[in-house]
C-alpha cells in the first residue's frame, strides 16, 4: 500500500450541540499534515458512513495532493444514532447543510472564512453539499457532487421502496450493520422520509441558485436512483457547472468508475485551485 494512503488518521469523535443535545460525530482526517493544501470534505450518501467510503477518499486526496475530512452524519456510522422517537422532516438535508456541517467544521477548527474547503458529496450528501454552498457561497472553494438530488423522481421512489423490501426480507440490514452502530437508525431515518408522501414535493432547484463556486456534477448513465435530469437541471441553473456523465456506471461513481472519477476530480480541482499543482 502507498505510504501516504497508509498514513490516514484513525477515526475520532467531535461533539456538537444539535437539537438541544450533545451529538457525537465520527470523523477521519486524510493526510492532515498537508496543511498548505486545500481541504476536501466528504459527504456520504443516504445510507453511508466514514467506513463505507472505503479507501476512495485516500485515493482521491493522494491523486489531487489534498488533505481530506470524512465524517458520519448523526444517525450514521459510529455517530450518535437517532432517538427512537425522532423522525426526519422533509427539510432534513437542509438541516444537515445549514446546522450540522458548519457546527462540525467549527468544532474541528476549520476556518471557512480564511480557508474555504472543497465539498465532495454523494447522493443525499451531494444535495447537502449544494445546499451548504448556496447558503455560504464565499465559504466554499468548489464542489464535486455525485448523483445529487435536486428534485424527487418516480425512479428514485421506486428504488428506495425496493431498498425497504431488501432491508425487511433480505440481508441489507446485516450488511449495513458492518458500518453502523445502529443500522435501524441509519436506514429508517433515510427510508421513511424519502417514502413519506410529504417528501414528494421536495425540490431545491431554486435553493441552489446562489452557488458561485466551481461545480463538477457527476452521474452514471445507469443510475437506478435518478435520471440525468438531476445534474442537467443543475447545469441549466448554474452555468459554471461542468458535467461528467459516466457510462457503465450506476448510482455510485466512486465504486463503479473510480479511476475515471479520480482523474476528472483531480483535474477539476487543480484547474480551480490558485497556485496549486497536483503531483
């Protein structure tokens, strides 16, 4: 294994106050010694966690000569699980973008005013990245979003309903238990709100218009959770958007096409980083 990849910091915990209680946030730094390089913050999918990224953050940070930060949102991984009576509302991604992420960055001493980070989000994490960049356009250096959602499509609902069946009747719960202290917290929080009738009207097309940073929007041509309208809709509203539509790729480009994605992401970051050359 490459020495830089092997030097990834172990998982640690930060504490923030959210919804009136102390919340533990699992996180992992990648190459924190690169203090003169931009920070890339990884935001996982609707069932993701720090561990579910596997070695992708290390590989991308190595290729782009960056330092990185991956974390598990509340309810996921080793972070504080949802309370049993806690049900997410349709604005749950807004709350993650506007409340949790800035609180975590502050707790970890990341000065986004002086050193704006890059955001790298997948699926729900991509939507959260967009919402955060829209709320604080001068505090985000750039964003790369994989299979983000800007509106609810019938395809998304059908696939999420299939995931519920797999969780209740197949081995999905057992597989998620490898990555989450409380798999029911992770799955039900996400699945219940996505399948709630009130969520069908969820739409952030107008919300994202204040984004000014460079934006790379990536989607697989075989994405089972969304059509290309998701990223093409972003490009129509944000002319600075660069699109990457990947063949032979489903909902997880970092798993299905990691080499192509790393090459494109590293090049994009290099193009938009002042005075910074990738190795």
